[in-house]
C-alpha cells in the first residue's frame, strides 16, 4: 500500500482477533485493521483425533484483515500468530510485533448427523426393536 504524505517507519501492531466463522473443517478470523502492507499468519492447530493426518502448522500471507485456516478436523483448536509488515524500500521489510492468541472457538464438532438419534434409528431398523432407553 502507498500512504501519501505519510512517512511510515514501522507498521502498527495488531491488537485484537476474533473468530468470525467456524465450520467442521475451517476457522475464519478477523482482526483490527492496522496501517501495513500485509500480515503474516502462522497457525498452530491441535486435532482432538489421535489418528489425524491434519497438518498442525500452517502459514499464509494476506493483505486484508481476515483469514481462513482450512483442512482441519472437527473439534480442532488453534492458536494464531499475526504479524503486520510494511515494505520500506530503503530498509527492506519492516515487521510489527507479533500478536499471538489461542482462539476461543474450535471447529464445529458435529458431523453429518446432528444427534445420536440417527444411531438409534439404525439399530431399531436393523434389529426391529425399540432401544430408546439406551440413547436417552
């Protein structure tokens, strides 16, 4: 970005971030817009699944104050590190202070079925009897 009539020595630091949306496999965040040319994001995510093949670290470079981390397992919790930067043609890239936050909302845990009632219906259909007392 070009800032007319402004001499920028360093980028401003990000000070807040919040989860705007979460699905079964993504988390979308938004943070306070600061004067910068872009943001470097580093994600560290922990899947609740012990046999997961999910990539636990992801990074990306964005110019807007929103980003989505994808290919997550349901129930995954993430920590995000956001660093603003500016392109200073005399001194190269100048970085702001990193802002690190453990996100308060994981990916959604519910899958295709939203309750255990689907399992009850399958058992009742397969075995032709009512097992409602098991899943109450």
